C-alpha cells in the first residue's frame, strides 16, 4: 500500500509542479503572488474541454488550441488588470489577482454550468505491475510533465527569452538599461504560465472531473509547493510539488483522506515560521 501511495503521490506532485512553476515565474518577473493561479487552472481545463467535447477535436489538438486561446486571454488580462496597477505594489496586485480568479471561475460557471465535465476520451483499464495499479492517465501525466519541465528548463537556460526573463527577474532597471523590453518579457511570461496551467488542467481533467471549483481544490497545494521550494526557483517549485504530493498521499496512512489537504496548510505554516525563504531559498530564476 505504501508503494501504491508513493506512486500516486509522485503523479499528484507532477501535476502540481506545472502550475507551481507558473506561479514562481510570475512571482520572479512581476514580484507578486498570483492568487489567480487557481482560476487559471480551471479556465484552462474548461477551454480544453470545450474544444474537445463541443468542437469535436482530439484531446491533443484541443489542448493545443486551448493553450493558444488561454495565452491570448491572459495577455489581455495583464494589459487590462495588472499593467495599470503595476506600480501600486505587490499587495494591490495580489488583490487584483484574487478578483481575476473569481472572474475566470464564474465565467466558466456561467457558460458551462456547475455540473462536472469529462473529456471525450476512451476509458482504459489500469495496468497491474508487481501488484501496483497504474492508470494509463498516470503514465501520460508523467511523460507530459517531464517533457514540459525539460522544455521550460531549456527555454530559461538556453534561449534569448530565458536570458531576458532572468535579467528582468534579477534587476528590472538594469535590464531596461541594457535594452531588454520588460513589457515583452512580461507578455511571454504570461504566455508560458498560461501554457503550463492549461496542460495541468488537462491532466487533472483526465484523472478526475472538471468543475468550477477545481482550481480552489489545488491552490493551497500549489502555493505550498512553490513556497516549499523557494519562491523564484522553478527547480525548487518542482521539488516542492513532488514533496507535497508524496506527503499528502502518505498522510492518509495516519489521517482520514478528506483531511489530507491540511498537510499543505501545515507545510506552509511551518515554512513561514522556521524557513520562510524555502528549502532552496528565494533563488534566482536561473536556477
């Protein structure tokens, strides 16, 4: 049972890693905790569902279309919501992100209702390997997450955009003096964050139903993962997500399953008390 829970925890951590990296990228560039990450997760999943179930596209094509559509939505949201408030400080931006989250979730509720939705994909039997139950969705999650994390790493370390993002994260004034367009860098940060949240939303929708409260059920876990790894460190966000996923799943050995999300609350509280910079520290985006 412990081995099964460990596998489930790693898969949960992989799903959480994608929005946790999106959260830490936005924090690095824009210097505020984006509370809209839950609403982004929900909206991205619903967009992919609409392209899949309503437009009849295969899931891969639906997810790709949702990435482009949601990236445009988030770029527009930045221009309409965050850019006018950018000089007001992180607290103002945090409150604005909370409002954006409510808008995204309630727009989904308005157009798609409160009923749970599922992707139009065939049902497959789980595999039995050495007594362990492994779903095809879990294998897909592992492959997609690893590919996405590798792509993000290569982009940040070996592309002009990655160098611009690192420069803006480290010193926006110096980056502007060197000719780096901060607004363009911010735009691509939102595009990358939108892509990661759509992918995560699709993976969650494959594993469970999509509903308007889906993002709320993950937001504490996402923040716990980002804080555990150290806000500003994408590598730390991934490690934090895997750790939180494992601990949450293994915790049902000693507590009731419905209380396992309390583990994320406890993790945040302990970190803020004893190591507020996170396990890897508030590392630069380059790490």
